[in-house]
C-alpha cells in the first residue's frame, strides 16, 4: 500500500516539472525560430531589412553585424551546457530587441500599427520567458 502512495506522490511532483520543461522548449523554439529568420533576413538583406535600418538612420553594414549576433545568440541558447554563455546570449538578445524598439521609437518609425515597436518588444518578452523557464542544468 505504501508503494502506491509513493508512486502517486512521485507522479504529482514530476507533472509540473514536465509542464515547465514543455513550456520552456515551446517558448525557446519560438524565440529561436523567429530570431534565426530575422538574422538570416538581415544577413541576406531581404524582406525590407534595408529600409528598416536606413529609415532610422543606421548604416547598411549594421545588418551584417546584427544578423551575425542573432544567429550566434540563438546557437548559444539552444545548444546544451555552457550556462554562462546562455546568460550572456539572453542578455544580448534582450538588449538587441529593446534597443531596436527604442531606436524605432526615437526615430518616429513605428511602422503600420506600431509593428516596428511592438514586434521587438514581443521578442524581448519571449526571451525573458525562455530565460525564466530554463531548467537548473541551464542556470549558473
């Protein structure tokens, strides 16, 4: 009889941890996919990326720098181990996304329905959610 109670207790303890892990991977993969596509678009200078940076006064070569950092940040977040590198990658993506939103706001380039301001802040929120949901093995 005690074995049944022990098994039920173990099952109840594991379920929230599994739910947290599923939420972590859903959020992290959504973030990684979005940032990867954005980085590739900037490296290839397609999808309006040229106008996006030149309208706010940045030189065109910034797309190469930002695209490269985005791809490297995604790799750092997704690969196993390296918790310190993950911390830096999450911080870098947060500063990158909030910096993009503020750059567009200061240049009065909000886009249609505030898209140029809201989308980077959405990515920053995904980044915070991914960081806060990570498992102990991914923490310092």
